[in-house]
C-alpha cells in the first residue's frame, strides 16, 4: 500500500464514521466562510477583565482578622453540637428502620444490632448533654473568673526573718491561743 492509497483509505474510514454520526463527508464542505476570530478574542478578553473587576469589587477590602481562642472554641462547640444533632437524628431514623427489620425477620442478629444502635444513640445523647454542661461551665468561668476559684485564697505564706524571729512569733501565737 502506497502513501496515497493509505491516505484515501483513512478518508473513507473517517467518512464512514461520519456517516454514522450524521456528519457531512470530508470533501463536501467547500463553501465554508472563514471567520476572523480576532474581534471575538478581543471581546472575550474585555468581558473577562470586566468580570474580574466585578468579582474583585465584591471581595472584602480588609483581610479577615484571625479568630481569637474563645471564638475558635465557640465555633468548634457549634460545629460539634451540629454534628451530634445530625448523628442523633440519622441514628433515630436508622433505629426505626432496624426495628421494622427485626420485627419482620424475628432474627436474633437483627435484635442484637437494634440493641447496639439503641446503646449508641443513648451514648450520643449523653455526650451532647455533657458537651452542653461543659459549655455552660466555661461560660460561667469566662463571665465571672472568681466564681470557680472561690475568691482569693492564699495557700503559701512566706516569713522573712531569722529563725529566732520565727520562733518568737510562734511562741506569741501560742500564748494568744491563735493556732494559725
């Protein structure tokens, strides 16, 4: 097969494929209009720059300040609480389905899975309550820092002086009946 025959064979093959795809044969397109794509490219560039300006005008001008530790903790609490609600809701829906399966099948394994799911849901509810209690306690501590500490208590006393002075103070305390 020569190079020219090979080329004709390829065109025939492409034309056959084109026929099945509903395309005109390769040699049939003779009166094609040549379109100058430069104005189109310029218009696309103009539209793209206009869109870019529009998007940048909607962006905040000031960079976002980093979150404080308390704001991060608040976000984490909200996220965890939302996830726990979703897990509990989906678990409750699954529990109803499992109850139907266990009732209809009367299979011991189905009841075992049902009991495990119930326990898991109870545990998730307990964790949600504990999370809420911790949040309330933290809020109380943040609002009134001395509420958790019981006021100012001094546990360590320091005596500055000689041993003779210390013994004298202790002896005076014993005479007065003051044991502290």
